[in-house]
C-alpha cells in the first residue's frame, strides 16, 4: 500500500459553539481516488475548507506530503500542489474559456515588469506555449469549439469540465473535488467522471472527492471515508461501506429518512 499523501489529525472547527468538524482524523493514500461521504451537515465541505486554508481550525493539524500546511493560506496551499474545486464551479466569467486556462499557469514571465519591457520575445514565446497546451487540453475534454467563448456562457456541466482542464494546466499532486457531479446531466456526468479517472491513472494524481451521488462514489473510488457529525465514522472499500449496517443507520436513521444536520 502506498504512503499517505494527506494526513488530518484531530481537526476541529466550531461555529457558534457547534462543532462542524469534531476531532476528525483521516488519511488519503498517494495515487488513490478516495471518496468522502456522509449525511447532510456531516462537515464534509468544512473539512475541505480547513484542509485548503479557506478556514482556520480551532484545533488539530493538516499534513500534506509530510509537511504541516495547517497555517497556510489558500494560495500557499495551491503552491504546494494541492488544488481544490468547489460545489459551484468558480471561473472568470468575462474571460474566454482559453483565457481561463492560461491565467492559472505558474511562473509567467509577463507578470514581471522587467520581462514585459525588455524580454517581450520570451514572454510571447511562453504565452504561445501556454496557449498550445491549453488548446490541447480543451481538445481532450471536448471544449475546444468553445475556447473563444466567455466562460459565463458555459453550462454548469461545462464549467466543471473547465475546472478539470484548469487542473491539467499545472503540475498537481492532489485535487479535492466538491461534488463534481452535482447539477450535471447524466451524459455529461459520465464524461466528467471518465476524465477524473484518466487523471488518476495517467498522471498518478491523488483525488479526494465529496459526492452525494452514491453511484458515482461506488464506481470510481478505491476507498470511501464516511463522515458523521464531524468525525471519521468508518472507512473501507466501496463494497465494505455499502454493506456496513452502521453506515446505513447513519444515513437513514431509525425512521428511514435521511438525517438532516444543517
């Protein structure tokens, strides 16, 4: 078994005295596709926000590739090669699809005033390289025909494909995906999941996925972590989790209706 690339140790976050994440500990293995499931309000999105620096924990630590990243800002977390997507895709709506990819590139020579003035040839060559890479990626996710369209005109599913494309523009080690299938038509959902699996297989990318659609989680994940009331309730293979009576109880409760904690 590969080593853990992400370790969460005793993470706690309270809002108004209520613990959204409560002494949570878990590990994600390098190169895996790991699912994170749980009833509404279990703390899944809050956990993602704590891992990626959008929230500061009240207690506990986050380690990525063996380094403590607990106090890092979201930008610093991204620089460490950890990327996070959101339930509602975030893009630059007035920029074109192609520009949305190019803006994420690191170490752009044109960002420096000296280079812009005195090394314009190098800047232009680098921009052409980025543009070629972006077009190749858009071909891969089948959005090339919309490369010159402002991102605000993409459908919700296409915007999630655009997020996958943005991941591919940089050299990442791990991606946290928050509901990649939410609000997406089934045909496009299948395409998104296929691209996610390809990223894992071909690039060795580690993926940690929150998703309410159990068919998605069961079909693409190696390991599933079940979060209940802010904690790691249990984990195992999809088959182990699916057949675990305690997991069924956590989701359905004694009355047979899904629990609501929000």
